[in-house]
C-alpha cells in the first residue's frame, strides 16, 4: 500500500472514531479498527506525530492535529461524495458503496470531484447520514442520540445508520427504516414507524442514531 494511502486510512479512522462520540481513540482501538498488529500501529503513529498530523504520548489516546483534521476531512469528503454519487447516479444500494469508494477516493482528480459535487447539488450528507465536509473541511451536525440510549417514547428523525456492516444495512432497509424517517423508540431493537412497530437486529442499537 502506498504510504500516502496508509496515512489517509489512519487519519480517517481516527476522525471517524470521534464523529458520533467524544472519547479519543486509543492505540489498541486503532489497531483493532485497522486489523493491524499493535506494534505496526505504534510505529505509524510515531510517524504521523513526527509529521505533525496527530498528537500522542506513549500509551495515551491519539488525537488529530489541526493539519491532521484538515487532511482527514478532505479524504472523508472524497469518500462520502463518491458514495453519494454511486447511489444517485449509478443505482448502487447503500450497502454496496463503501468498498467502491475506498478505491475511488484515492484516484479521482480534484477537478472531477468538484464536478461531482456540483452535479449532486453540493450534498451535506451521504446515503448513510454521515456529514460530508465542505471544501474547507467544515461539517454540520445536529444534536443526536444513539438508539441504545434513547429513552422509551423518544421521537426523532433517523440521522445516521452505520455503514460498518452491509448485512445490518440490508436488514434496516428491509424493515422500512431509512435516513430521514421519523420514528419513535420503543426499545433498543424496536422502532415505531408509520404507526407500526418494526423490529431491528440487536446490533442496530449501536448503529442507528436519531435526532435529539
């Protein structure tokens, strides 16, 4: 893997970790997310710190620096615009786009990316509800609550469904739940949608976010 791609993957993973919760990522969590040996992660984190992309002390959490945040937001913007493009223009389903975007995000020119953004009407969110950073790296997010922690009877819009598990995405879609749908939390595995209760897989409790 080219070093620049490896660096982008590290920065993306660190960025993702604090998008929907506030605790910074630890080296062991980063190694697990990337399916790499802890020793390999330690070595790369030291390189990232030397380049001014992260801040880190031995055995402590890892945080993006300002420069790291800018670079991470840029690659995430590419990834999420590509996902949106594939769904809207080519008929991909939301469980199919992640792997394609992982490849295309590294090869599209800035000019083509700008044309894609213009063609799509400058979308603010990708098909899973994740915010698309603008060209300056800024994002807009509203207050949210994870389904697992939503109180019984809480009503809100589905803001995001994690794209980590394609099978879960297919199950959520089969239940009729989509980003933007107004639902009421019955319990951690049940939503009321359009007057009917729909059951979701148990792991959806940690993969569905609602507006607060």
